[in-house]
């Protein structure tokens, strides 16, 4: 490749020294040489600093930074700080326990430069301890899928790609904005959905996974999904994207039915499932209300979901009416399946 633009790989980390070395080795093994890798520490208390000092001594393309107090704690603040320090014309945000295949950067740069794209997306494989121990991909990304098609998938919580599967053109990322620093969950959903509303020139790069996501299931993760903090962050992410969606009337017309189901399911049904029965009411009185949705319909769906907590009411009083609502409140996803 004649043109070799600089690629900035930004990795936030917190107490991942036992996994981070494998990630950095996968960066070091790249066939494409013009990269910088910025590891931003979010307050680690393990041996992360010593590990990075060893890698920097080995290769000056690695950098180690500590997130300053001027940036909020968390991976999002660390990513944004890393972006501020980076100098590459193209950017990849990567997690501190994931892996790149050796030809990933070479293929991605060729793709994004050849197509003059704003962003490229690549499939991600899934592993637990070593590549090949799980026969699963993050999701399927068909060639020729449009940004609107991808938005429909995001609104169905059918996450098309993993964070490390995206390569960003720096100027586009500056235009659509960085990571929402007050989110503890759904931050990738929020950033990618928001970016798609800016109508990027997007290209699917290759037909096989070029990176691998470490998927460690645990009771702790399952508990987090059910926590009030998680539900609140999810709601904040949806409202953030809603604020951009209402500025795009054409996109809204194409997405409004999917948007409605997303709001009703995630802000009414899901909180009630996990026992936060009063949580939806705070959004019933939201001003302005969700574009195109009515408070009456919101309250109607809420009331039915609330009453359906009683098996007898659900079976003998609501009956088919409840079944009809459940068919409506359906999100279709192939994520991690």
C-alpha cells in the first residue's frame, strides 16, 4: 500500500494487567506498521504501569497515559482523553482484553482509504479464553447494508458490530461527537446510533472477523443488567439519540415505528420486568415528550404491563389484549446468537 496514514488505537483500561499484554501483543503483530497505541489508565491499582513501561521500552509506538481529573471516571472519559492526545487520521477504540488479527489494520486502512469512507465496520469473533474456543460471531454484517438499515438494527437492540470492529475517520468523529461520559451502560449503542444519524459514508470491510471480543459470562454481569443504574443509563442513552433523531425528519419517518417499540420496551416493559415499577412514570411527564409518541399510549402500555404482573389478571382479564401487546413489543436480534 503506497499511502500509509497513521492509525490511532485507543485502549482504556482498569486493572486488566493480566489480560492487557495479550491485547498489546496483537497490536504489535500487525502487518501494517504506521500506528500509535494509546493506553489510558482509568485508575488501575494493579501492575498496569509496569506492564506498559515494558512495552514502551520495546516499541515507542505504545503510549501510556493516566486519565486526568478533568475527565470523568470510566471508560468513556478515558477514551475521550485518548482521542484528544492521539494524532492519527483514523481511529480505533479497542477494549483492553480483546484481540486483533495480524492483518486487521492493513485491511481496514486499505478499505477506508479506497472508498474515502467516514467509517468502516468489520465482523468480530467471540472467544472466552483463546481464539477458537467459541463458534460464535458478535453479529452478522451483510455487505451493502445502509446506515438506515443499521439504525433499524440498533433500535431493535440488534448490535451489528462491536466497538473494536469500527475504524473511524477522525474528521467524521469530530463532527458527530465522542463518547457520552455520563453513561455506564449502552455507551456503544449511543455513540454508534448517533453517528449513523449523521449519514456517514460507511463501508463493510471484508467478510470475516478481523478482531475477537472476549466474552466472559458471569453472575455479576447478569446482575448489572438488572440494576437500576443500568436501566437509568440505558434510558439516558435512548433520550440522547432521540434528541438527534428529531433533528433528522427524513430519518425519523423511516425509523418511527422501530423508535416507538424501543421506547415502550426499554422504558416501560424492561424496568417493570426487573421490579422498577414506578420508573416509567418519570418519562410519562417528560417535556418535550418523545416525538411522535403520545402520553396516553405510553400510560396505556404501562398500565397493562403493570397489571400483567398478576398472573390471574394477565390470564383472565387482559387475555388476548396482553398477547397482542407482547407481539407489538418485540425486538428482533441475532446478536451473539
